[in-house]
C-alpha cells in the first residue's frame, strides 16, 4: 500500500533468552533434544557425560557425526535457525539446541570438527551472562575452559560434535553447587536420563530404523539397553494386525499406522525380572496406552490421549501410533517434542481398534487374576485343547466387537455365562 512505513523491531536479546529458558524441558528431555541433532548428523555413537566439580560442574553430549562448518555452526546457534529440514529429520523449529541447553545452563558451547584428515576444531559459545550485559545476540569464538578442552580431546582423532553445558544454574543451584547434595543430584539426573533415552530412542538403539544401523548411546560410559514398550522377545504377547489410516497433510495425504499389543500377564512373562523391567519408568498402570512415534522417535509414552481413562484392568494394553514429519502440524508437535495432540480425524478412526485392544487386555488381566496361571490336576500347564478353546474365546470377543458397543458386548458375555456357564468357562469368557 502506497505510503505504508515499516519498522524493524528486533527483540531484546536479554529479555527473550530469559523467557525461552522456561519452555518446558527437564534435564532428560533437554538431553534428548540434543541427541536428536546427533542422530540427524548421522552419528553411530552418542555419549552423555555428567561431571561434578565444586562450583564448576558441566555436562557434555558428544557424537561421531558429520560435524559442522563455520557457517553451519553459526546458524545452529541462531535462535530459529534458517536451515530447511528434510522429511523425517528429528529437528523441527531450529530452537532445540538453544532452548534445551539454556533450560539447564547459562553457558552453551559447541565444539565441532568436519574433516577426517585435517584437525580443524571449531569452538563457539553463547553465554547468557554476556547477553544479559550487552543485550546483543553475540557468539564468541575459541573460548577455553576445562570442559571445553575435554570436549576438544574427543575430536582429536575423528569428526564429530560435542555440546558443552557450563554454569548449570538450573541443575545445581549455587548454594548446592559445591557439596555432596550436588554430586548426588547430578548422579540421579544421569540415571533418569539413561532411562529416558533408552525409551525415547529404543528403535535407533536396537537398529530397528530402516536405512541406518544401530546407534550406541552411553551415559557416563554405560551403554544403554533399549526399552521397547512392546516386549518383542516375549512369546506370550498378543499382537493385533496393523491398521493404516490416511490423513490429509499439506501437499497431499500421509499415513498414520496403528498397532495394538497385549503384553503377557505376570505369570506368562519369561521372567519376573523382565516383567518388572517392562513396567517402565512410570510403572504398569501409567505406562498403558498409546506410544506415539514421530519419525521413529518416541514423543508420547503411555496414556490414552482422552480416548479413555487409566484402568487397572487395561494395564497390559499398549499401542504404537506412527506418523512422519509431514504431519507435524496435524499432531501439534511442540518445541520440546514432549507434547502431541491426536487430530480429530485420527481420534475418530482409533475408537474401534482401541476398544478391541482394551477388551483383549481386560481378558488377559482377568484370566491371570482368576486362574493364577490355570494348571491341570497334575500341576502342569493347561492342555493344548484348553489353550485352543481360550484362543477361540478371544477370537469370538474380537469378532463381536465389530458390531457392538462395549456395554452391549459385556451384556452379551454376561448372558452367555448365565445360560451356558460350562461353555463360558471353557472359552474363558
């Protein structure tokens, strides 16, 4: 429009960086956001180190990926970097490195090397204390500290990147930064981070992602074992057929894949130790429900997203929902990749398969509770014929659900029990 004036209004660096510290991360999720970057860079090994030093503690996240050029490093330290993201890249907003880091510390340094032959190591730092003084988006180069020098040591032989967190004001408040509580605090956070990374990246650690090999992730030199919520090594689990739904996305449609699994009851697990391990960080009841994966990276681990409530009888029910990054807007992924919303169309399509999954999980739970493993008179496991009848009963339940609501289904089962209790017992109804 003729005569219209425009004014560039740059945000206050000091005020904005302070606000972005409270975007919602905790220590494990902040580390996970940086591991996303390592995986995107093609890393086969990621190491997280927590180092307690009185008034000088630090955290390092190192990888053996492709490293960054000087231009790439400067862009990576920009709030809202201008780089484009490829399909199914784990990054999204160009904020994770900065917001994840500053949610825990005041000084972020990136140490990186790209050339396998030339030992050129680049070091650049964003320091909130400096930004607070100058109110400018200044990046400094070639700073040094014990933590940065240790990071350089990791890159002396080959390319990669090391992220350095110093001045851990959100992790170790000043009054605790030099005593035993601080040391224990850092050790506890490392343990929680191990648990979180083993869950969030379990497909990458296990080598289950097509097109790439296993990713070794270590925390304080301890190699992580993948925590797969669906217990693929347990022979007694029940796996429902995968269902694929088409969802409209920008530029066309994209697939959402759903697969339900009923885990074995305690008496049918391979061992008590595995049963306890598969209970998960939040334990059985709170780990039931939906496991939502964005580009094979777990962004929600449990809960029913409003489709139903948590129920003791459903604690063996878990289901995976997979979507690609072209559905980010539809699923409302947030910056920290900790929040996701089911699109209304997907929510409607999931009602029936979730209902079927929960009925089968309820059946498995009650069968275990009522029979205690159901053995014959000689104390040995049930005969094959009895097992077959129970399987028929499960098939009948699944078939009935195709044409009835859950209350109608339960009423039909109750009628069968009343009219033919012996058959109902044989079918485990």
